[in-house]
C-alpha cells in the first residue's frame, strides 16, 4: 500500500481515537508504527506492507469478527488468499458467530457447483479451530467432508488437489483405508505438489499396495530433492520389484547416499558416465531407460547382477547388439513399435519381450 494511503486511513481512524490523536499527527503515528510495532516494513520508499502475511491475516480476521462482517468473509472464502483469514476468524469468533460463519460456508457450498469442494473442505478444516460449536453444525460440516475424504476415484483425487493445501490436514491414513482409498489419497497429496504434502506422504512409505509406493517413487521430482529423499525415499519399501524414478543426476547421486536401489527408471537423458558413477554396481538388478539415450549398451557389463533391461525409447529402431557383452542379462523389454537391430547376435538366454 502507498504510504500516502496509509496516512489517509490513519487520519480517518484518529477522529474516533482522541487520546491517540493528541500524541501526534497521522504521519507521525504512521512513522511510530513503522519503526516500533515490528509488524510493518517499507520494502520500497513510499510503500508499506506487513512484515509477514500472517500478521495481516490475523488482524484482518479479528477486524472482520469485531465488525460482524461474516457475509464479507463468506463471500471471499473461495479465494486462496482468504483461507487463513476465514480460519482465524472462526478461532476469534464466539460460538454463535462460528455457527453463522460455518453455516454460511456450508450453504454457499451447497448452492455453488464450482466452489462446493473448496468451501465444504475449508469448513471442515475450520473445525480444529472451533473449540466450542453447535453439535448440529459440526455434524453437518463433517457429513459433507466425508463425501469427499478419503477420495475414492481419480476424479475425486484431482478435485481435492484443486482445492489446494487446506486439504492436506484432512487427508487420513493409511490406517483404516482400503487399497484404493490409500492410492487415491496419495495421488491427491502428490498433485497438490507443495512440500507441505511431504508429511502426509511419509505415512504411506511402508504401504503394502505396490502402486501406492510406486506413486511415491514417481513423485520425487515434484518436491525438494533432499527433503523428499530423506523423509520418503530413504524409507520407501522397495520389495516387489519397485522401480525408483530418477529424473536428474542429483537424484541419482542422492540415491547412492542411501546405498542405491535394485530397480531404477531413468527418465532424463543422463550420460553413461553419470549412471556408471552413481549406480551401485552390486545392487542394480533392473534398469529402465525412459529417455533418448543413443549409445552402445556394452557398459552395462559393469553391473554383474543386472538381469532386466527395459528400453522405453522414442526412436523407431535401436541397436541391441552390444548387449551380447552383458552376460547377466536375461530379459530385454522394448516397445512393440520399436525395431531391434542386431538381436541375431544375442545369446539364447536373453529373452526379448515386446511391450505396449
């Protein structure tokens, strides 16, 4: 906000605050607030902002409750930047005021197809802040949330993700969830895509369902590399032939810090030297190359336990003759649309499987 506008607002407020007005002009009081309150800063000369968004939201929520502006709050509740204001308003409000505010969110959600999920889930997130609330209102809020959480389809997972981070603290599990519910819960958290989702995802690291763990492995590139590796990847169960997806040399180096993995799916065109340097030779059993790597495959003989190779190549043909120098290899998977060249020199112990 321009400093001039701040001074104008203070001038209006001081007309009803005579004791404060006696202490100085609006401009002097503004300077005092700027220097002494610890809440305001001037990022550029002549402009003002709160030092942190939370202060703005907190004071805005308190002002809205004191002014009984619940219709104003409800009318903006579907906007991302108003979520924290609404939640703080619920915490500030008295029981009857909470009832009015949450009832408004429910009713507006019931009548609006476009914002229904967002408003109903925001109301559910507000329950933690509603220490005293009419039991009937609490039941109505919970009843609507239960229709959406846990998600039971891809469409529901996407709809929850579209609501944003407020959903994360409402997601349950893994205890008490079916295999489908666990998978779609993870899918919703992953699609939200902020690091705030990581604590939710860590709860599913030891899931029995392989597709749940596969989704966790696939999601690495969406999050901070090191934090996700330490909190999710490091303790992710890797049995059942689970492939760990690697999209950068940094991720490959990070995996080596954790002892490497038996099955890797490389989705970016890393160099042969990078793969050789950062894969653990005695660990690698299955390798999937899902990138355009035009090279001889002779270097794979350095991985004595490698038995499965999958080439998800975009090329119309691939020369596999160099695989004759990889004696441990037993299975080669290539897309059915790709022509293999040099397969006549491959040993009979190597089986070629066409996929797709």
